[in-house]
C-alpha cells in the first residue's frame, strides 16, 4: 500500500515517513500542494494521502477539492493533517473532500489507527470493483447467447463466431456456466433406442 505524505515542514514530514515505513508502507513525499496533486494525478498514484492543511502553492483543502472534482475511478483516501481542531474546521475539511483528519501534534497510535481504517476501506473498494468486473464479464457471456444462433437442420450442430460447427452442448458450455447431463427422451427411446434393442432380442419361433 503506497501512501503520500504532503507536508512542507521537514521535521513533521520525516517523522511521518519514519513511522509509516516502520509499519510496512511504501511512502511518497511532497513538500507542497502542487507536487501532491501531480503525484495523485499520476498513473500509479498512492491509495492514501496524508495532507497538511497549511502548505505553499495549494493548501490541503484546495488539494482535496481538486482531487474530488477530477472524478478519478479509484480516488485516494485522504487524511487531513491540521492544527485546527475546532468543529467548524473539521466540518470544513470533510466538506472539502477529506475522509478523515489528524490533529497536530499527532499521536503515533492515532496515526496508525486512522491509516489502518483507510487501508480497510481501500481494500473493500478494490474487492467491490473486482466483483463488479466479474458480474460485467458474466453479463457479457450471457449476452452472447442472445440473438440469432445458426444451427444445422440435420445434425443440429451450431456455427460459432469463427465459422466452426460444434455440438450444441459444447457451444453453450463455452458461452455460459450451464452443464449438461445426457439422457434419452421418451420419443427417442421409442423411435431409436427400442428398435435397436429389438434387433438383439431373441426371436420367437413361429407358432409359439
């Protein structure tokens, strides 16, 4: 899990970095809001961002608003780091797009707890996205069975998209989760199976 630390104060930035690395996280750092936005807008952007409220260039609130307005497919979980701990300030930060906040000077155990909350939510989002992809793929497979299906009038084989002819059960098995178990219907038993059985049945002698 990659975490961005955006903090212009070198002492606070290095202390945060030290703790997060010790806890097993990969850390990326920025010294102002503009650099933070550049990192968060990159292809392999960190999943969690710890943003200082007061930064040069763009402050933490501006970074939050910009990130939320970009409508990224996988937005970062944002923790706002601030010395402002009044209710009005907290509300302002959350309305700007922050998911959580930590008051300065931060407590190490509180930092770890809040980061772990972010990690859990990010993992839940990933699992949900994977489930959506699975359902979308399944829906596409079902849709493939809709429409016209070329089938031979004699042997009942089906022509696939590559112009190959194959048995109906094989075609459906490849395009759905359906499984087949073979049996004989009553009509086929009377018209096909029984005549074959009669061929091997002992013939009655004439007059008996």
